[in-house]
């Protein structure tokens, strides 16, 4: 029976309309030759290098059927079995509209046939690759909920896993037009409705404590397309209030949260807002977007460090870590941006979309191999790692193979008789309902202009062309209609409108002059990146090697393992920070390349050249530069050198490390526990327990060893024992010290405690007290 409070809310909210701007179906927009079409073609090759039967194997196993091929390794054999298949369904569906390779449609149909066979074999409507599905379903239907951030009743994020199947089926239906995908999806949704129908609101919220992808968005869109209020009910039931409630109050409590767990939830909030005309969800989604984009993102449009939101007022971890912005986050921020645009178009939304698309999404794909990037470090002079087909099945490979097929989604938008031109991207549009065909011809950003040609006019009726005036352009921005300059000022949304009876053959030329500017980190620290128009510029750094550049199948091979180059030796820009932009000068004969001039210390041995970051591959690079006053340089450099010497010396002795409470680190280190919980404090994740928790450490070097724990100095009345392979090595008894600070406790590991390449560390409650919060664990060689 439907929750009466939800039913009442649905009726009330439908009386509060939101603006309605729509995106075109992907089939209406064709990407023309240029860098984005090149990206699509590379992606097609990458996607087709995989065996559908291996992707389907987890589904057949779950259905009790004999798999036709062994399942893939990597994340496809470590608890997230089957999560990639949904991404491939989406990629097949979208890419088939931009590429004529018949294998795309053939493989889509084949996978749907096999998924239907699995669904029929199970017989309940359920279909998925979640390991031990029967146990997961039985406990769910019995109302047994034992949730941690990344596990539900012992399964690794099962709803997150299922969401990928849901999303792939939805795209196969709504993008590729498959009725079979629609039927499978409806049966799966109906199973979900029944399986969760007996759960109380408290049980649901407990279940949603575990990462669950964008389940709410799926159901909201199904309601939009089908009008079945059960699906809107599910969208609200899958709304996680731990995240939503602070957003409704305009409070930013994101620090320490796993970033890409939250963004899909907000996509669902906004999709539900559009479906149910829910102004409160719209406001919460807009607040989240503003907070993440304007206070928590770097210049490429990405966010997070080691997958988590760092403190908005302290970006130092962003500049120090090899695990910078995660590509999945930006993929999902683009999806959220497009949904917000549909409620209320604005240049601010489109400018962000363009920036993130050009500088993060496009840069995160290898232009030749099609390999995808997980982390894009902002640490000066570090590098990225690329996936290899059939080796890597990270989340960012899944969203990464989807990105090129979605390039057509946001180029244009429509509103009654109005056409929005959002992106300056070589493409053609067929607006069949209005009889309008249009071609956009451009070499942007290599040329600072674009031309819109009306190939087929919509009769004698007037319609409006709204062209974005980007925030990065200059006062020389100009529109020329059929060779004549026209005066037009942007409206409150930032778009310039031309309303007329358009004729076949009309041309509108848009001049988009660009200029160099320096952009400071959002926390106000003295680090800057350079942009030319929407393009982030980077230095391709020759020094230093790049081990692991193309990842193998190992669990953590998405992280660039090469040595850190010292931050104190990274070039600093000495002088007036306000004049940084004037220090870049274009290099003749090399479009979009600039030489950095002025006082740079340490003095480089060759000229520093900056170019678009999305063209920098297989190399170390620098995007951010520290600016210092001349008088302060020596002292700052000395402090940095001292700090770097300590940190690099510790890094050199560190054999393995664990970030408790962080998903990938805990999965990689075989987390187990009883009475344990994770959380965040002072911008760092932790784990503590009323009983115990343990991990497996790698010990692939000779000892003697020591173990160090990062704890909170201000805690009190907590105690634990520390054991290695069953050998007690010490105790931690917290005594209140300095507030808001961390400390390390270190113990020598006795000889004989470690005699293999693995070691188990257990942190166990002592004297009935809760263990201290542990923020880091480091296995080191003794000095």
C-alpha cells in the first residue's frame, strides 16, 4: 500500500510547476568531424575490444545458468561482479547513434537477449550480477538490514551494482528504442517495488546508508515516461535524508563524504524535482551544485581527493595527493548540470559543463588507445594512469566508456519555439517537430568562432535562437547575421536571443575572442592555474618516469605509483599575483601554446610551455603554480623543503598504507570487523569499533617493520590493542590532548610476527571501551 504521506506530497507538489526546457533526443544531434568525433571513434574501438559473454557471466551465475565464458577479473571478480554490463549497454546504445559499426547494435541486442534469459530463469523479475544474490534478496525481503558505507549485509554495494543494470536497460530503451529493454526494466522495477514494500522508512534510510548509486533517479525518470505513480513513490523512498536534509537547510556538510556516492543521489533529487514539480528538491540540488562547483572544484571542473570531499577551506591535500579528482564525479556532475539546466537555463551551468567536458572528461581518455583515467592528480609534476581493455573494470572505466556517446546530449536544448545553442561544437541538428535543420561548423577552440547555418527553415513562423555568451569571452564577442553585425545583449540567463522568420541558407557567425586569465584555488591559497577561454593550460613535464602508465589487472593499478617529485622543487611564480596572466605569451606557429615568462624559481633549464591540458598525455604535468612575493620566496621555499624532506622520507619507508573508512582502500586491504563504524572528522575518514576491525597489509620487502596509527589527539576514555598476525604489538589508550589535531602512535613489530608477503593487523576494543578513531595505518621499515 502506498505511503500516504508520499501520496499527499505528490498531489501538493504537482501544483508548483518548474520551468520546462528539454534536451534533444541523442538521435537528433550528430557530432561532426573534430576532436569529439575522434574521441567517439576511439571509444568504439575500446568498447568492442570486450567479450559480451564475459560481461554477462555474473548474471548467468546468479541465475543458476552455465556461463558461456569466464567472468572478467579486476572489479568484476571482487564483489562488484556484473557492474560493468550496464555501462556497456549504455555505451552500445549511445555510440550506435554516432557510429555506423553494426557490432554496437548487435551486441546490445545479444546482451538484452541473455539478460532476458537470466530474468526468466529466476522468475521473480530480478536480474543482476550481484554475488550471492539469493542471500541478499532473502535478507532484504525479510527486513534484515546491516549497513556500512560500502557494504549491505556483507555484500559490496549491491544497490550501486544494480543501478548500473537499471541505467543500462533505461538507455537501451529510451536511447536505442529497445522494447525488450523496456520489458526487462519494468519487471526489474516491479521486483524492487515488491521487495522493498514491507520496509519501514527507518529501515529504508538504514539501507540507503550504503552507497546505492542513483536509484532514485531511475524511478523518477520511469515515472516521467510512464506516469505510473508507484515509480515516483519509489523515487521518494530511495531518497537519502542524511544527505538531503542539510541541503534543504542550505548547509554544506559534505566534508569527508565519499563524493561519487553523493552526486548520483542529487541527480535523483533533481530528476524527482522535475518529475514531481518539487521546488524543495530543486533548491537542494541547486545548492549542492553551487557548493561543489564554486567551492570544492579545481579548474578542470573535477572535485575530491582519494574519492572524498576534502574541506572546502583547505585544498592542500588536493595539491599533495596522487589521487586527485575522480572522473566518475565529473561525469555525474555533468548529468546533474543538464538536469538543473532543464529547470532553469543559465550560462553559469553551461560554462561549467563546457569547462568540465573539455578539461576533465576529454582529457581522461587516451586519444589513441581509448584507455580511461580514474584519478587526475593536481599535484605538480605527477601523472595519470590509463586503463587497458579486458584488464580494468573500475567505476571510471564504466562511466568513461559512456562519455563519448553522450557528447550530443547538451549541445542544444529546446523550449517551445526557442533553440538554445549551448556548446560550440561541430555538429548538426534535426529538430523534426519544428522542421528545422541546422549545422554548426567550427574548429573551436582552435578558431575563436563558430558558424550556424540553417539547412532547412521551419516555414514562415518566427522562432528564437538563443546563443550562449560565455563568461570567459571578451567585449569583442559579436554576432553576424548573413554578413551583417547585429546588436544583441544577453538576457538574465546569459544568452543572446535572435527572434525572426529564419530562412534556409541563413548563417549566424559567432565571434568568441579568448584571453588568458589566472584562476586561484577556491580556498584562497596562493595557487593558480591558467586558462585560455574555457581551456585549462598545463605544462608537459619531461622529468621523472611514469611507471604503471597503462594499468594491469591489479586491484589498485588505477593509481599512478611513480615517485612524488618534491613540491619545494616545483617551479614557483615569483612576483605580483595580480599580474600572472600577463606572463603568458602565445608561441608563434603553435596554436594554443604559450610561454611562461618572468621570475620563476627554481630557475628552469628550459622555457616553460603551456598547452591545453586535454592534449597532454603519457607524461607528468603541472596545472597549478604557487605564487609568492619576492621577499617571501626564501622562507616559503625553506618551509616547504623541510616539510617535503620529512614526508618523502616517510613515504620511502612506507611499505603499505590504509585509509580507514575509504572504500577502495578498505576493499583492497580486505576489511573485516564487528561492531565497527566509519565516519569523518576534520576532513578525514576514520574507523572505530566497539569490538574489533582488521585489515590485510602487503609486506613485500624485508623488515624489521613498525606499524603507525594516525589518531585524533583530542579523544579520551578509549582503548584498544594492536595485533599483527595474532602477535600483540601494543596498546593505544587515548588521553585528551590538543583539540582538533592528529598524532601518530608507532609500535615496533617483533621479529617473527611477519613471515610472508601478507600481514593482518587487528585493532580490538580493550577494557570494554570503544577503540580510538583510526584515520590512517602505515606499515614502515624501521629506520
